[in-house]
C-alpha cells in the first residue's frame, strides 16, 4: 500500500571508526539521505518544500537497531517508507541492507513534526498531503483515543 | 543508587545544519562522548578496556527524543547513567541539558553488547563488573520472564 | 605580538576511522573550534558577530600538514593566532599538539573572507578591527604590490 | 596523459551548516570519496589494498580553495587525478563542480605517504606501480634537486 523508496550509497572511509565498522551515528545520516530520496521518489523536492512552503520536517524522535556492522566500501541499500502520517507529524521507517547479500543490517524509525522556519509546529501544507495521506489509525484517533 | 556522570561540551559550528540547529545525528555523537566520560568517572578508561581486555562496547540499539533544539556555541550538559547491566549487555540513558537554563533538550538510550575485536559477543570481563553491577531485574530474569 | 589562543579538546570515538587514528577532515573541524575560542579569548563572541553584525567569517582556503596521528581519547591542544588581517580578509594559523608530550602533530592555515548573510564580501565592521588590527604588510600593500 | 576520475554525489543535509552551505571540512570527505573512486576507475580496490597488501594511503597534507558554496541537494561532480607519484608518496588533485551548471566551486590537493598498518612508511607495492607510474619530475629528482 505504502510507497517504498530505495536508496543506495557506498560507505565512506570517513564513516568508519576505529572498530573498523561504520560509526553508529552515521546510520541516522543515511536515514536522512533515504528520507530525502523517498520524498523525491514520491514526487517532490524536500529542498523546495523548505524554501517555497516554509515547511521543515523536524526530527522529534529517532531510533536505530543495529544487527550487523557495515564496513568501508560496502554498498548499502536503504528501503524507506512512511509508517505514519498525521496532521502535523510524519513517521518514516527504514530497513538497511548490505547490497548483494541482501542481509538486513539495521532498522530504524524517525518521527517528525512539521515546523516553520522559526521552529513553530504547523500543519503539513495541503499540497503535500497527497504524498502523505493520513494513516487510517490517525483518521480514527478521536474515537480510539479513549481506549489508550 | 546508580552513578550519574556529567559531561559538558560546547556546540561546534560543524554540528549545526542549515536549519540553524544541531543536526540530529550529532546527539548520538554526544552520547558517545558522555558514555566514555561516565566510564572515566566510574574509574576506568574505555580506551584501555579495548586495548588491554579486547572488550568493545558495541552499540546494538540507540534512540533519542528531541525536545528543544541545540544551537551553535551553546554549552551542553549531559547526565549519563547505566540504566541496565547484564552478563553481556549494558544500557545507558542520557539527559541533555542546555547549560545555564537547565532546560532538558533531549533524552536518549543506548543498548550495547560486549564483543571482542572480531565482533563476537562475550561476557563483560570480571574486572569491570564492579563498575557495572548486575541490575536486580537481570538477576531475576528467569523467574520473571514468564510474566512479560 | 599577536595574541595566541589555546584550546584543548579530547578526541572522540566518532572522529577516528578504521586506520585507528583521527580522520583527516576532523582537523579542520578542530581548527573551527580553535578559531571560535580564539575570538572568545580576543574578547568577542563569533555567534553574536553573525547575529548582531551580519558578518560571517567565510572560509576561502584551508590547509593542513599532518605530522603524527591523533588517537581516540588523546587530549589535543591547539594554539591559534591571527596570521594576517586585511580589510576584508582574515587568516589564522594553527598548531596542534598532543597534550602532555607536547609533540606537534599538525599545523594548518585558513583564509577567510568577511561576508554578509547572503555571501557577499564586505569589510570587517569597525567594532571588530581592534581584535584584528591590519597587518603591517597589508598597510603597505599599495606601495609594495609592484614588487610581487 | 593522466587518468581523470569522475565521481558524483548529492549534498546531504548533514553536510550543511547554519550558514546554509556545505561545511568546509566536508570537502575533504568528498576528496576521499573521489580518491577511492579514482582508484576503482584505475582498476583496483583501495579496500583490498589495505587488507591484502598492508598498504595504507595516509594523508600527509591537504588543502582546499573554496570558490563558491555548495548547497543542500546539489549534485556535485569531482574530477580527480594523480598529480604526482613517487616511490613512497602519491598526490591527488581535485576539481569540484556543481553539476548542470559546470561551475568550478572548489579545488584541492592531497599528498599521501604509503604506510603499513603500524603507520611506518613503505614503498608502494610493485603491483600498484602501473596505476601510479613515477612522474617524470620524480625520475629526475636527483639531478634537478640542486636547482630548487
């Protein structure tokens, strides 16, 4: 149902640490790359969203589960999808693979709040709603919230 | 009960992004800095732990909740503690403050597996156990697991 | 004659690469940290210079000579000075030491152009001139330029 | 005469700073990416060179001249060539373009010493000499050195 974006990148020497593997914070950098590419694949430019619509996709939560190390020069493939979409928030989920062997090396999630350039939360502009249709559970929020 | 380490650092220009705030992945870098300082405050050097005891504190999970932005030149204070300690794993929790105003700007957690230099999980060497006493729930794991 | 600023920092795990030493680009990050600290030691805040005076110290050239590696957890000391100061440009030079042993591990230089927030070159505002007095050779530029 | 490698990459959000442009140290990261790609285009894998031949291309000098800013989401093209090759050292030069407009935004150079995994200088292994033929001036070093 949901669009799944795919991004590939090659591990940079700069991204490794003295354990000989990719430093853990860099997975969040890759998530950002994957997120921006997903938006391009959905049909719009995140760069233009910031400039033209004063709408910033600000990170409110991020998490990553590391299963296997990534190494220098590895080709990494990231599958990204919108896991939740509400009036003012969007969540993405990520699956990180080592290309060729197709082994899942990490998964992650990020939750974002739409803000203006001053950092004030705002609703996602209507023109972007078609890329981020409200998730069903979000539609049902009012009726279901009592059960939480 | 648990030791709480404190680390301060000043936000680098390099750590900001074009939103004018600290890029989100850098909080995980700060967690690493805080973790290493906590170990020093506990009484040992993580550097020596790697070299002398072939024991690497490898990240298996990381998460961060972002509450307020950090900005260039801010002095950041991180309170770190061991939130869980088991035979082969250690968890840390982090609270990130903007110094002076004492406002909590982020919280985070990381879970680590002790590994040798080849990435194979191993038990935490005995000499480090006094810094990471087994958490009570860990002692009671077998009896309590049925209730989860 | 010239003020020499001193900054110390501890090498982060994030700054190492799989060679087991600090990745080369990070020395330029340290130069930035040292530059900002020199300005603070000179008597003003670079952060405020950007905000209050719409003056950005934009890098036009950077170089570094690497003599010895820096390693994780090393305490690094950087001695910084203004090596040249003209109407619209400022140059800094850096000496990087490993603390304790006092061995010089790297040297570097950066040349900067004062710009407004739109990236247009401008003269250094008068209020900052006392921190960056024109270097003698700069005063003599017109008469000496024929000899170059 | 010399082989020119080409690499393209897209500017990451992580690479920008609060000036709204790419932070200057990241150009050195790009140089590393471009250098590794040039080696691949020359016919070998730098990763394997480290693993199989205990030969590390260690940076001894790096410089960059910044002409125009690079911005988020820009596609960057880097032309790389071996500018000098001697018994134990290799130099690379880099030209950084903004794709599409073909404007040169930066140039750079790096000088490297071949070292073993312990950081001791060594000669470039013979099997790599065909990728890095001795430069003419290097051949003539002894006779010409008196004139320097």
